[in-house]
């Protein structure tokens, strides 16, 4: 397990833990607006000073002069005095996540990094409270001028770089080395030091209820020294010149990251002041603190926006167009990932060079921002509106290329609306517009030359043959070029045959899924598999493929598509005894292996030593299963068998048994044992299903599970008072061939 995997375990536990439920075990909470309040567990308070924000899953105890707070782990540590690892294990157990065993040098390094990051974040949080508490009213007035309320200033700990932080941290027992490690001070050769953000407005970045970064802005009291002229100063990280700063002080966070935990509308804007104004107006908002996100941050942006119902980008509206270009760049990243992304435009008054969210809200109020969000446009529509209405011919064709790229994943209704809008705006025939939007860029698909298909005067059977040849050739080339990487959401899926259907393989939330293709999806595949034309007055004119051809290829599986039985996320043994550990498609076993790159190369010796076998056995029996209250050795043997079966299933000709986990009382660990087996077999917890009472519904549920192609099916909450009597389940367990495809696949 590497650091990335360890961080993912922590994030998974946080995502499945409700902070309010954890807090209520230790303190009485009552609801106040959008947050919960209670009395401090550590200090005497006359009014409730402990605040829990369910929306961001964070908390803070304001009774302490340092306003301690954080996430669910920090709360448990604060309430019970336990270590971080003890808190992690306690919170992981109820949500069915097994924490891998430690003890190795690598595990110790990973734990050290996580703990060091959290410890430094605690120091930065103390600094933020000092900057806020010691801020004079004359500086607070500068925040008021920007439209920020006292509640907003105190909640975000907006502050001022007033001298005294060094001494304040010293009185709290923080060593000189740790104080310098924060990057908040500049040491001098003579032994003195200066505050890095001296006389600047200081904006903290909050993440998980802690401050993880700072940025400082010049104020009316800032120095006029040449070295202090920059409008903004970001907290420095470690370098050869600043070796005293911790390597974990890094500019790898967005402003407002906690706000991304929303299933509603999420705003993206340029600046910190804009994000704060949006939050004060009732919106969730994050910011890269520049016009667009760095390329290395794109994956993180896509991950953070996974829950949002819609992402609306509202950048600055300025005469030079920089904000608009940045908004389009960000929108393209999110659109390609399948997000519902819109671009909002702030009306810019005549004669004004630039206007942003902060200007808008400060002058016109929150309703003005709500109007901008309400009328935000989808990326294709926004791109169309940017094209001059006078554009024609080649100019129009070039201008529509990014629109065509953005409409690749649009629904038929959305596409029809865009075609109508373009036709009306530029006085073009709809079929010509449709042809332009359907034409792949530069006559290629994923770098492969596209064949040309003329539809005029041909029988449907001829078109099906040509379409099949083009589709299968392009798909085979794409599978070969994929090098084990499954296309993400919004990209064209890899095609396979499964159970008499055409299915697509695509990543959703980073994991591949098998999904049957419908007519619309097949139409999009055909568009990208060939250049389509009709004969018009002895001239070939671009045209979309016939929808009847797409429907036929969905109904009757095109010959030439490879069979796909399953998608696995961990190496397994194939039917011939070979260990399948290469990512990608394995034709001999008709499976796709999608491995986590953080696992590294899986090396299994062909002739393991006795010590290696003993170590492997101990990992399962003495570490993973040791704490489960298994009654007898036979129960332990069955648990080990359930663990090993997913890896050895293809070596077995015939049926394998169902594994039943039962206990006389609730809370014995039945669900946790199932989760532990699932994590070992797949890398993640399998969503448990209940068994329907109607056998026809059982059959449908089994069919759906088989179609998904996973290695495990978990059935939960079986009643001890009910006899499981399902012919459909019995048939699935005793059939030697898959009931879905009547073939030889074994799941």
C-alpha cells in the first residue's frame, strides 16, 4: 500500500462517516439554522461554543483561544485523547472499511506523512485564529469594504499579519523548528526573523476543518519596500533556499475545498474575494485563485465535483477576455468528464474594464449573482454565442469545431436544440449543420484513419456490412492502443459482446463499468468510426449515418466484437493456471483487468518458499481475520475459502458454493467480514443487495448483477425467520454455464 492508497482509505472513511453522529456520542447537539451547536467538552462556556457543520463535515470549538477543530478524526482525537490511527480504525469499522496492517517501513512512512500534514495544519489553524483575533478594527474595515460580514470574517478566520505570532506560538510550547517549518516566518542570518505576511490581509484555505494554506494581499498598512510590492503573496513551500520549511507545506489545495462536498450547485470562480462573496450569498464555491486550474490539478477537480448536481463557472468579465478563456478551459475539462457544467457571465457595464463576483454582490446584492447562475449556459451554447453572427463558409466551419467536440456526449434532444440554434443564428440548413457537427476532426478517430461510407443507393444489408467492418476495425485499434486504460466518462467506450448484446466499457467514478449500448450511443460510435457521405449531384456531401443502421447493430451483435465476461480490479488466475496481472483485455479468459496503478507490479514467485507461504497465510489468518469472532476452525476455513475463491474461480470446472455469514446477535461483524473479503478481492467495498421476496424480481436482480460483470455479489439482511426458497437463485448457483449468455463464462 503506497501513500496514495493510504490517503484513499482515509478519504473513504471520511466520506462514509457522519460527523454529527460521531459528535452526538460525546456531546449533546441542537440544530441552529444550517449547523449544530453544543457545549465545549474541554472548557467552561456560558453559551454553546462547539459548532458542527454537516454540509462540510467539519467542526470547531470556539471556547478555546485557538479555536480547535477539524474533521471526524480530529473530533474523536479531541473527545477521547486517542491517536490518529486509533481514531481511523474506530471510525473505519462501522462503515465496513478494513485498515491494512502496518508494521512495514513503507507503512510507517505513509502514516508519518499523514500525521505530519495534520500536525502542520493544526499549527496553521492556530496562526489563522491569531491573525483574526489580533486584527485591529481599522483593518477589519477593509474587509467590510469588500462586503464581508463579521460572521463571515470570523467563520473563515480572515485576518491580518500583525507582529506577535512568533511569540504566541512560543507560549503554546511550539518549538522554533516547528514554527519555521510552517513557512510563516523569514529567518535572518543574525538570528532574527520577520512575519512572512507582515501587514497583509491574510486569507486561510480551509480543508477538512483545518487551515492547509495561506495567501496574503497588500493592505493599506503594507510596506512600500521593493521586496514587498506584489499584490498577492502565497505561502512558501520547501526549496533549496528555504530548507527549513516542511516539505508538506504545499500549494496543492483549492480555496473552499470543503464546499465541494455538495450534491447541489457548485460555483467555480477566479479569486478568493469572489469565492467568499459567493459563499456569503448562499452558494457553495471553490476557486483555483487564478483564471483556470493547472493541468496537474485537473484530476483533483474532476474528483471533487463528482457529487455536484451542476457546476457553474463564473469568472471575471474583463475587456481582455482572460476570464472567459479560463472559464472555457475549465468547462472543457469538466464537460469531458461528464459533468453538467455551465458558464455564467456577469453583465459588464459600458466603460467598465472588469467586473467580478465580489463587485457584483457588493453593489447589487446576492440576487444579482443568483440571476447570473440561473442564466448560465451549457458549454456548446456558450461557444456558439461567441461566434460572430456574420460567420460563413470556412470561417463558420472552423468556429464550429470546438462546438462539435463539446456535443459528442449530448443527448439527442440537446443535439437537436443546438442544431436548430445554429441553423437559425447562421442561416444554415439543418442537415448541413448536423453534418458539420457529426464530422470527426481531421478525418481520424483516436489516431486511426477513418474509412468512407457512401449511403446513397445501397441496401440496408450492404450498409450493415460496411458499418460493421468500420466499427470493429476502429474498436480493435482502440483496444490495442488503450494499453489497459479504460476511457473516462464522456469519451467513446470500448465495445464488446456480452450475453447477446453490444456493451460498452467505460470508467465511471474511476472504476470501469459494463453498460449495454442503446441506439443513440451506437449512432455516436458510427459517427466516429467512419466518414459518412451521400451522393448529391455527382458530389459527395457529408451526412450522418442512418439511424436504422445503428438500431440494427444494437439488435444484432456485429461479428468481430470480442466477448467480455467480467471486469476485475485485482489479478486472478486464468483457466490455464496463468496469473493474469497485466492491465487490459485478456482474450483467453474474456475479461478486462483494471488495476490500481498505485499497487505497482504484482510479482508472485512460481515456486514460493516455505517462509513466503507462511507469511502469506499469516497475513490472511493472523492479521485480516484474527479479530473476527469465528466459532470454529471450520468457520475460519470457510472464511479463507471465500477470500481465495475470486482469485481461483477460473481454475474450477463446475459450480462453487454460496458463502453464508451468520451470527446470533447484531453487531457481531457479519457485514464487516463481507466487506473485508470484498476489499481483498476487488479493492473496494461491494454494495450489498437485499433478496427480493418475489422470485421474478430475484431473477431480474441476478441478471443485472451478471450483466455488470463483477466478481462478487453480496446479499445482506436475510431474515433468520425466512427460508430462502428461490428457484432463480438455486438455478444461478447450480448452473455450469452463465444464464445470461449460455456460454462458458464463470463469474
